[in-house]
């Protein structure tokens, strides 16, 4: 048990609490203006020690800014793009308002007020991403015994409305690819670079842009009719990097035979270790924004679908696969989602028609059952 001692300063009488930490080292807390407040503090310390919930005050004095730097330094699991995004969030949105607080002085109310202020300049989804970075760093402080609980948990955050996705039809994919092919002259002509074919690969195979850019000629398995997703190109601070996809993103994607035949002609003469769709200027990895500005944006205007992005062609691949009868597990594997639950969550609207199919099948079963009851056994076989 600790003890309480009075002492005198110029401002008057004060009390200090002497106690031992769980490691049996003695420490103290000074500055209590009443003996009652000192006793309450000491009682709280003893209760926390008995429950195993004691937090050493010295470990809570690190500023949030320093803690965030340490947290990021220890996140060796982050991919380059994720690290760049997290660092940007920390520097632009967290440190300016909260970086000077010690983590022990951060409370739920302070963080809620900060999060509420973000909505003035950020979308609901961006607010949630920013808060998630802060919450992740503070959760490590909880695990490290610096905080009893995460003050960023349970915040009231703006609701994210699900945006309607845009899906192209087979005819629109055909027209978009044709429009891309006629854009540009000389070495920048779309058809010369196979960029109409690139559109079809995105729309029927569901690659992410980084996977398409990183697709090498040798990753096209013509014998099996597959694209082997083994590389992805990420851009960090304007510099492109060849990276390995996450375990669940590495996959083998079946290619429609007509597209495979076009790919065979397209890659003839290209370096087997080089990109399947190289940049016309450098011969290296094709940047997404270069493809959009040079070809895709203008082509999407031509077919009346303004502002199409490469990722919307990935959505289209999911839509066309499901309309062709692919089940959720097949779509998950094609798209490289972590689980079928993710696929259902992202594309729940595409599976709404399954409910109608279930209803129709049940209705047909009910009708067959009803007919079986009223018809003689000999006539049932003709129904």
C-alpha cells in the first residue's frame, strides 16, 4: 500500500502520493491540493494494480506526433502505396490538430471533436480512413500498456452512402475498345499499341490497373488460356515500383478464347520479360493516368459514358461474369478478393437477381407439388 505526504510550496499546502508500480519500483505523483483527492488517486492505483490494468504514467507522456512516427516505423507489413497513404494522412490531418497532445491526455471527447471537424473538408469515406489510421496507432498503445483503452473507438462518424456502380454491356465494351483504337497518331495510336485490346482484357478479366500494367508477356499462358497475376506496379511519390501482389491477389485468370487469340498476335515480337502493354513513349510500365488522359477519357466521351476509369472496367468484368452465370466464388477468384464475403459486399447489387431466381424455382416446385396432388398417378408423367 502506498502513502500520502504533505508538503508546502509558495501557493500553499500540497500532497504527494508514494506508491510502488507492479514491477516494485517506487514512484510518486505530486500536486494534489487536497488529501481527499490524493487518497482517491492512490485507491485507483491499487485497484488497477489488483486488476492488472495499471498504466505507468511515464509511458503515457509521449506525444501523439512522436507515437505516430514510431508506429509507422514499425509497420513493416505496409505496402508502399499503403505507407504513402498513411504518412499523408498523419502529416496532413492528424498531427496539425492532435500531434502535440500526449497520448495519456487524449480522450474520447477531444478525438470526437477533431473527427467532426474533418467533415468540413473530407468526404464520409475519407473521414473514416483518417480515423482508422489514428485508431490503429492508438490500439498499439493499448497493446503496449500505454493506454487502458483506445479513445478513438466508438466515434460517431458520418455515414458512407453506397455509390451506384457503373457497368458496361458487351456492346459498350466493344464500342469503347474501338474508340480507343482510333485515338492517337503514329507511335501513340491506340490500335498500334493494342490499347483497344487492353480495354477488353480489363473488362473481361477483371485486373486491377497495377496488375494490368505489371502484366508481362511471359505471364500469359497460352497453353492453359490464363493470365498469371504475379506482379503489380505501384506508384509512390511519382516513381513506379514493381511489387508482388498480396497472397490472395496472386491468381490465375481464365481468358476468353477470342481475347487470347488477339493477345497472341499483340505480344508477337515483344520482350518476353517486358510489359504486355508497354508505354508508347518509354516502353516501360504504362501509367494509369497516362492511359486515361491519352485514350480512355476521350473514348468514353465517344460512347456517352463520361469519365470512365479503368477500375470501372473491373466492375464491368464482375457484372459480365455474373450475368454469364458465374457464382460468387468464381468471381472472387477472378477478381482476387480476400474472401467471397468481400465480393458479395462489393457487388451485392449484381446478385439481387438471384432472389428472383430462387422465388421462381420455389414457385415451380409448388406448382409441381399441387399438380401431383390432383392428377392420377398415370397422368403425372406427362405433365
